[in-house]
C-alpha cells in the first residue's frame, strides 16, 4: 500500500445524528497532526436538543444527492484531497465520494450498503423499515429512545443509551434513506480506486457485520487496496461507545501504513 500524504481528514456523519458525534474523533486526529473537518449535512447544523424541538422546515427536502453534493462543494475548497472517514450513512457517502475521486483514502465505519449490495439480515430490516416506511411519505423521522437502543445502543445499558440519545440524536429526512435505494447510490466496483478500509461492529443491528463484509467483497479491482476489520462486541455506536479509541487508533495506523 502506498503512503498517504494527505494531512487533511473529513469526518462524515450518518443519519439520526449530526457532526457533534465526531467531537472526540476530531480532537483525537488533531492530536496526531491532522487538520480535521466535521461538516454537517444540510439542515443538520446545530445542537441536537434544539434540532429536536425546532425541526428545520427544509429537512424533509434533503436527499442523498444533496448530502453528497454538499460534501463535494466543501471538499473542493480544501488545499488537498482529504482522507474521508464516514460512519453509517456517512460510510456510504464516503464510498460515493471515493467513486467520484474526491478522497485520497476512504474509511467506512459500519457503513450503509450501496445499491446492489442486498441486505437480507433481519435486524437491518427491523431497524430500517420504520425509517423508509412507504406510508410515511416525506414526513420527518423522529427516532424514539427504544428504537435507538435497538439500532445504535444495543451494547449499552438502556439508561446509558438514553443519555447518548439526549446528547446526539436529531430528527431525520426519510428522503436521504430512500436515496440509498436509487441509482445514484450505485458504486463502480470494477474500476481502480484509492485505498479503502471497511470497519464493522460484530453486534451492529442496523448495519450488520455480514452486510459490511459483502460490501467490502463487492470490490473487484485486484490492483487496488481494499481492507476489512471487524471489532468484536461493538454495536452501531462503535465510534462513541467504550474503547472507541481502539477503533480510531486502528484507522490511524492503517492511514500511516
């Protein structure tokens, strides 16, 4: 694997949270000498508690294309191609950005699958059907604490999961989730690409480790670097639960080669 020269990192958040979820990771990588950015998706900027009580009226209009284009616009202002690290839907966003040539390397943590990587795991559908429920139209999806405990916080005691909810959870646009089922969410798995690292949490319900493994295995270019790492005992809150530093350190060492 070639040495990565970029000293710029962009951390890409997923659904149901915003860029506040990356605060500790920003500090971690800045201490390693990187310039770190944590842009928020459109209509996701602000304090999560405020966002839950004052829902942005434009939130329902935000789709997956908007999320990707917002990041392209931001990345194009940077002095160098960044290393992209994304969690959940942010993982798929990073895959798309890498497919478009926008990063020097890409890391997908518990990433959502692109179109064509079929999720058949029951926990995936149990977690996601309420979000993409066709009867709900373009209404805002407001997570509940019980839903969050199953999907994100299943490795945490319920009381701890509820505290995480209060600190980080935001209302979400169903249109972004629906966008992952459309053709824009396709990836060209055959072409050469910059280095990619897939990270899975063994106990993740919403984006199961087996689904992450299939996503990783879909890449077919044997001359390009594509790596996979599973962390035992971790759920979807892998970037915030106890020992998250172990995951961040693994990524740092991978970047350093």
